[in-house]
């Protein structure tokens, strides 16, 4: 089935509102069986997004535009140097299990980072993708999804080389006790196309995880 999934890689930054509208339209078309499933890899200009659980007290400095969105989670930042993956898949054709989907997408991103030389992991009770930065657990990626009529929206954001000071305008995903990091801060130079290739190389195990219990 993976041969029918479109992979779209954007050559330029896409405005968040524009991308969000396009993703919503694509999900509606997939729901209506009028379009292919989609993995969309892109980058946004600096923006803060608010998930359904966002706490206004965690918006510390709205120095960039703030967009409310239907994904789960709290505030997060998107900007240059960060790889965004929007994933529009039809779970009606797969395992209809929200937890399994989130677990699978985490595993996919962790595997792609591993392919690029970064050991990442899940942290029980904490949202996101984690790694060790000088022995301290630090967040290298965010996961935020929405599932509507068993069609998925949103996805992941991985810090390859963003300006980490931009995260100080919010409490990232509501977690203040742990720092945010990036591949560059860890001393790893990962070009965007290199990470995209890693995502493609680890995609089939991700799809396989959607067809069985986690």
C-alpha cells in the first residue's frame, strides 16, 4: 500500500496558515476517497502554534505569530532549521488505535534520527522525542497529531539546526523542567535532505506498526 502514498518535499518555507489549510483539505479529500495519502516534509517561517491543551500562561513572549490548531498538545515552535512532517494517513485501512499510531510515529522518528547518528528515545510521561545532551535529557522533537474520522493530520517537528532561543518565548509542550536541543547542538550536522532520506528508509517499519497491535 505504501506505493500509493505521496511524498511531497517543499523546496521553500511554507507559511503555517497556508500549510494548515492545505493539510486540512487533503485530509478531507482522503476521507472522501478522492486523494492519495500524504507525507509532507517542509519548513515554516518562525511561528508558535497552540494545541488543544495550550495554557495561555505558557505563552511567555509572543514575538512570533501564534496560531491555534486542532492538534493535541500545548504550545510549540516551528521555524527554519526544523524539519516538519505532516502525515495524512487513512487508519480506516489499518489499525484503528490512537495510542498505537502515536507510538508508531514516535518510533519512526526515533529510527530516522538513529539512521543519522543520534540516539533518541521516548520518555514515559513526557511528550516528544528525547535524547541526551551532555548527559541531560533534552527534547529534540515534538509530536502532535489529530485523528478525524480515522484520518490523521499534523505529525512531527525535529530540531536539526533551529535557533534554540526562539523556544524561550513559550514553555515548549508545557515542559519547563527539561531543555530543548538540536542535532547541531549535539555536534551533528544533518542536512535536510539527509534526514528526509532517513525518514524514507525507516518508513516501512512505521507502516507495518500501523497494521498490528503495538
